[in-house]
C-alpha cells in the first residue's frame, strides 16, 4: 500500500478517534462533578421501575416481581413504595427506534429511583435484528451505573465472594463506536480513566470495610495491558493504603480464572475488583460454580440511580426450543434481594436471600433444570414464596451492606 493510500485511510480514522477522545474527556468532567448518593430514606415514595425485557426475561421478571411485591406488600399499601411498569424495552421496540434504549423509555427509566430489569436481547452480526448496542450496556452508561456488584455464595464450601466489576468503561466504553479502517483493519478501544478506576476501587474497599472483610483482590492483566490496567492497578495500590486493616493483593485475570476452580484456594478470596470485561467473564465462571448463571443476580449502582438484573442474557436458544417457562428465576429473585437491601429494606432482603439459599442449595425439594424434567419458573417461585413465609426462616444476611451511601 502506498503512503498516499494509507494516508487516505488514516485521516478519516484520526477524525473519528479525535471525536471519541473528546467524548471521553467530556465524560471525565461529568464524573468530576458527580453528585452525592441518593438517600432513599428521604424519598416518598420510592419508585421502583419494572422493565420486563424479552426472551426468558418476560418469564423470570414476572416471577421476580411477584416475590418483590409479596415482600413489599405493606410498603405499597402505605404508599412508601410505588411500582412503575416499563414495557418498551423489548428487542422489537428497540429495533423500531433503531436505538439501544429509545428516548421515551430512557425518560421513563430516569423517572424511577431503582429499576428491576429483565434480560434483554443483545444482537450480534448475522442475527435477524440490526446490530444495535446492548440495552444493558447502554443503560449502565446512560444512568452512570459504575459499580456492577455480583455476589456468589456456596455456603457448604465456605465460598462467599463479592465481585466489583467496573461498569462504564474498559473494553465496553465505546459500545458500537469502534470502526474499520479500510478493508482489513478493525479497531475497538479500551479505556481507563482515573475517576473511573477510583470510584469502583473505593466502592469495593468501602464494602469490605463495612462488612468487616479483611481482603480485597484486584484483578488485572497489568503485566501486558500496561497503560489502562496499569492505571487500575496503581490506583488500587494507592487506595489500599487508606485501608490499613484490609489486605490488598493483585492477581492477573488468567490465573484468577484458574484459582476460582482450585478447591484448595478459592475460598480464600472475598472481595474482588476488576475492569469491565474481566468482570464479565469471571462472574459467569463464578456463577457456574454456584449452580449456573441462572442463580446469580447483579446490582448496577450509581449515585443517582440503581438497576438490578440477572447476570445472564435473554437466552434466545431456550425460547427457540420452547423452554422459556423452565428458565431459572433465581437470578432475578437474587437481584430483588439486592434491590431491597440497597433501598434499606434489609429484613425483606434477608428473607429473600435465605429462601433462595434454602431452596437452591439445601432443601432442593424441587429443582430447576432448564428442561421439562425440572420445575417451571412459576412452580419454583411458589416454592421460594412458601419459604419466605415460613417462620423457620432466619435471616443471616440482615447486616450485610450493599448500599453505598
Ligand atoms: C452481563 C451480560 C452483558 C454484558 C451482556 C448481555 C451485554 O453478559 O451483564 O454480564 O456483557 O455485560
Ligand atoms: Mg456477562
């Protein structure tokens, strides 16, 4: 390729790159003036948005909402809490508007304080849908939900992990704004900002401190990805000095994926904090150890809004094979427990967590397999509800802190 030809390709790419950098510098200014944490105790009422999503989302969100409404019956009666249904976050409506989140839906989301969100279909090239951006990723960015908190517990093995995944930058920052340069070169980016690293790392350390946890493990690949992960690692080491009672260590993502399946070592880990993509991968692995991705919930926390969801997607394969009614609602019900705890409803949260644990790990009177040889989501929800109302249920999670005020 001649120098003139490559200049023809490079100049427009440079322009695109300049625009992207401008966007990121603007984002840094926004982060610098971020407001203080919302205080749920002062909100009357607290508005909970329910977003059904699509695929198995419609099924498991209905199951989860049933549980949430059940434990909040009193608060709804006394008008402390109001539910608001948001129906338009379906793949069909998003495709109609050719947008990850149509503008009117984003306004509806912003009118709520906390959101329970069902899985939404994320198109990829070759799907029957246009290749629009993931609604999850777009929502995390639009509402600046920077902390993705994902607990995984296997009590019989003494495993009690809480993952803090950075949620607004890293390899996810540009969504679908990567670009091709000529025929043969494709470019995406990964980004780390000082403000982005600091806020997730501090959130992880604060969580550890409030819950009397004496270890935070930082997960990077800073030996190879030297600039962005290097910043993450350096920032973590500096912040760790402010928490002398907490031991801080750094692990590379590759060995960490191995350690999670090492029975001799894995229960030593407690709080883990990491950039976006590593958190995406590692939390699916962790969830699988707990009983499958269908068992794990996730909190997406920002200072103004918070959104709670399953850690998995809308499972189009299950829907295509006619198995959507057998999808495990535990992930979304766990997300409800996190939502409750975040709003300050610790008693209700404890009951939901405990019922999930009894049904999913101990009693296991009925089990979900994802197929017709197991319970349906509706049957499993009834099973969980029967434990929530059981006076034998004693909450062990009453004091755990998932709200970051
Ligand atoms: C998750 C999911 C999403 C992600 C998908 C559905 C876009 O895998 O919440 O972990 O990649 O973040
Ligand atoms: Mg994922």
